[in-house]
């Protein structure tokens, strides 16, 4: 049986851990809020961009743009978005496993990876996958320019015809308690939906727009921005998921530590009682012996 | 009678920079600056790096530097989708000046030998820096 001192020391240790996990939980919660604010701040831009695509699509009959070009698939690029740090439950594991599963399922011989976040970089490097480029995880306050660099690397891979399609593995943020690893097809872009232009002739929606420059050119400048914006969004969503996962993991760790402290305190009290009883017994039996 | 106003939003991927009633906007289109007032015909335009001037409905002018993007107006609602946008007073002038100088040096030194991409990039950087300086009132013409 461990001595009273050992147990007390253990309680102190667990208490320290509890304080750390509690602090990490708070930090994760604050960061999550920040990321969510950023997603909200970016929403008007994203929505408007989508809207503009919608306006333009009907005016462009034959869309030809390198980002839309469908080629026979000889090489596939996969972007894996994970985190830099651990201690966030199974966030990194889940997305990496999902990505690996997807990679193994691909039939093409050429598979190129772009990894974002140290965890995914290390994982795929160690296992001999071809990692074309890797980036550190983006922070909560990462400027748009930094994200643009990542976007350029991804589109560059496709535009240079190194790969013929690009998938992105990211973690969808469902709620702070639930995150879902996903793989989506990213490039080539599905041509913007012309939402049944044939159906409606020129009623309410069809305003006569002036285009400057003409619609096809306009669309050509719009598409790269659309791609950037999507990547920006996926990155932020993954970051939000990570903080959500970390928050949950740290809440659990804090609860467990509390539980452990309770048990240890009980053990400590028992040990203390036992030692008092023992001392009493010694005193009493000593006195008895003297009387004798 | 006060001048007619219309609603304008200026958004970037990161934030909503401006939202309010305005009487006129002057924006840097790809083929030169254009002005928009109330009741303008629906229009979508691409923007190049330059200075965006907004006349507020209550008087008062807002000046900002944009580095390209889009402009849309319909039904007296206008929106600027800027890649980046900074209010004139937010602009870091020494930094913009340094960027301008750097881009200029690159253009001067490398124009003949290097591949096209670099030149394009340097030119774009020069335009952006010039737009910033211009918005901050540091130079008259870019």
C-alpha cells in the first residue's frame, strides 16, 4: 500500500495536470470563437461570389478555362488538411486515416500529396508517399495572403498538368462536439450551375447587366478567386474542427482528472486514518503493558 | 433636395469593410476609373488595383486602396468584392513605399532575362503598392 506521502504527491500532480487541461480547454474555446467569427466575416464575400458566378454563367455559352478543363486522369493530387499539434482527441488520426483510405482506393498510379499541418506531413512522409509540398497549419489570425500561397500551390499543381484532378481531405465542422472528416473533389471545378436557364426566359431575375469586361473574361478572372475562397473556407473549417475536437478532449481530460483526485483523496484519507489508528493502538497497548 | 443615395457594401474575404448609404462611388475598373451614382444600370465590372473613393450620403468621403476584385450594382444596391481593401488611414506608408521600391527594382533589373511570371508578379506588386500610396495621398500619380 502506498504511503500517505506518496498519495498526497500524486494528488498534487494530478491537480497540476487538471489545471493545464482546463487552461487548454479555455484557450481552445476562445480560439474556436475567433475562427467562427472569421468564417462569419467571410460569408458575405463568399455568398456574393457565388451569386456573381450565377449571373455570369448564363451569359457564357462555351466556358473554357484551365480550371474547368477535364482531362483524362493520369495523376491525382490529394490535399490533406490536418493540425500541427496533438492533444486534440482523434482529430488528426481521423482525417489522416480517412485520407489514407481514400489514397489506397485510388486506381491511378501517380498520386501526389500536398500536406497541411505537421501531423499529416510527418505521417505521409514516413510512409513513403510522394509529398509534393507541405505547409504548416494555418493559425487563427493567418493573413489571407498566406492562404493564397497555399491556394496557388494547389492550383499550380493542376494548371501545370502535373496532376489531372485534385481532391481535398478536410474536416467538416458540424458542431463543437462533432466533426466529420471528408474528402471532396476540388479541381477541375464543376461548371457553375446555370440553374435551368432554359426554363425561364426573361422574368424578374434576368436583369440586363452591363459587363465590363465581357462576361467570359469576367468569369475567367472570377474563377481563381472562387478557388481561393473555397480553399480559405476549407482551411478555416478544418481549424475550427480542430479546436472543437481539442475542446472536447480537454473537457474530458479535466473531468477525468477531477475523478482521479476524488479517488486519491479517499485513499489518502483512508491511509491517514489507518496510521492514526495504528499509533493509538501502539499508545494504548504500551500503557496496558506498563500497568501489567 | 439631397442627392439620391444608394446602398454600398465593401467586402473582402476577411471582413466587411464598409456598409452604408452613399451618393457616388469612383472605382478602378480594368479599363479605367468609372463612377457610379444612384439608379445606375445593373453592371458587373472587374477591378484592377487602385483607389476607391466613396461619397457618403451624409457628406464625407471615404478613400481606400483596393488590389483588384469585382464591382456589382443592381437595383440601387452596390457591392465591391475586393481581394484586399484598406482604408487610407490604415495604410502603412513606409511599408507600401518599400514594396513599391522593391517591385520597381525587380522590374528594372530583371525585365530581359527572367521568365514572364516574375515580371507579371512584380508588375502586379508595383500596381498594388502604387494604389496604396495613392490612396494614402502620398503620390499624385502612379
